[in-house]
């Protein structure tokens, strides 16, 4: 499959949303839910669009490829940040972090939930689990049936909430976001028509996005939070046509963006480093202007996100160029 510039724009915007979500200060639950769901879950959509079952020789070949591209960076970045956490990170974070048993991050790593050392990598664990589950579904079912199965697996979370075993390797999030992945994969011909080519389509995408965003903002405050959580991916699916159409518009009018492409290529490195850089910026701002300066300051929140995206850009490219083994890639 030839590289599609609009997918790079999608990943670029999604990564900015991830960074913006993590940047201080945090807002009320409803708006945080909407902001989060416009970031990380969209990467599942892009991954699903790029998955082509016809190119997979067999399950074990597919598994080896996924292990090299997902589990290798999962392990290498964890080792680096775990060492830094033991050396300086615990003391910098304060008493709460110092109280954590040094073995706890190792146990979390094995479980696929590296919350203490590398929290954002829940995405890699969930993506790996999701793809392992989705592969046989897609192998034996065609058409839109994998999407139907994905929706059923998503809704199954309504009847088995808070079960501890669902946390292993983020199985709960794999089941939660599988419909978004399946839409990207099963509905590729439909996705290819997500554009602004006609006024009717444009209006439809806007209306669907308004419904989806409305649900993400209103539902957590008006219905059971567990139900709102499970149904959030379906709301994201309603926003995806507009999301995609905007990115295709960018491709049509601005062509290929080297910056968007590089951010898309280095997204794992961005994911690994962004929280730590945000933490450093937060400490510097709090020390210079006081902690209260970060409260309810949306302009500062956006500014910090832009700074983080810009600072990480050369760092991510350096990792891609000189440390490809950390990403499970071969040297160029």
C-alpha cells in the first residue's frame, strides 16, 4: 500500500491531541473524555486501515512482526525509563513515588500495564492484544462480520466490568477499542469516501461528528460512567468521517507534509517521551510562576503542547536514525 498523506495528518493530529490531553491543567471529566478520545483511540483506526490480512502469510509470521514492532519498543523504552526512575525519577517526583516498591514497575511491565514508569505505553500493550485477537476473526470472517464481532466484544464489557484479569495486557482496552480498529479495516472502501467532495457528504460528516462529540461531553455527566466509557468508541466512530475528511482536505490543498510524516513515523518515541517532557515543563513553570499559574489556563495548556511537539521532533528523529533497534527496526 502506497503511503497516504492523509493518514500522516491523522496521526499528527491524534498525537497532538494526546500531548494536549496530558498537558496541564486538567479540566472537568466530560471535556477530558472528549479530548482523550480524539487522540489515542484514533491511532487504532489508522492501524486498522493499514492492516491487510491478504499480506499475512500465517498467524505466526504476523505475530513475529507485531512482536518486533510493538514488544521491542515496549521493552527497550521501559528498560531505559525504569533505570532513570530508579536513579533520579523517584526522588524528583516526591514522597508518593519514593513509597512505591522498586519491584512494582517490573511486575507491571510483565502484566502489560507499565503505569508507574511508562503509563502511555498502555496503548502499545492494548494494540498488541487487540491485533492478536482480531487476526483470527479477520482470517475466518469477511465483509462487515469482523466489525459486528468487534462491537459485541466491546459491549461485553457492560456485563463484566472491573474484572482484574481484564487488565492484563490491557485486554479491557483492546476489547473497548476494537470497533474503531475494525471500522478502519472492514470499512476501507467507505473510509476512502470520507471527504468533502459534495455538500451532502460534508453536512452528514458534520452532523455525525456533532452527535459523537455531544455524547462524549454529555454522557459522563448524565448516565452511568461505566456505560458511557464502553460506548465512547462508538461515539468516536461517528467523529471519524469528519476527522478523516479534514485530513484529506489537508492532503488535497497542502500535499505531503514532511513534519506530519515524521511525527507519524516516530509516534512511538513521541508517546514514550511526551509525559516526561511535560513533567519537566510543569516543574519549571510551577517554580517560576507558582503552581496556581497552571490552573484553568487553556492558552498555556495549548502552548505547552506545541512546545512539547516541537522539542520532541528532533529527538524522535534522532532515535529513528541512530537507535532503530529500540523501535524494532533495522538500521537504514
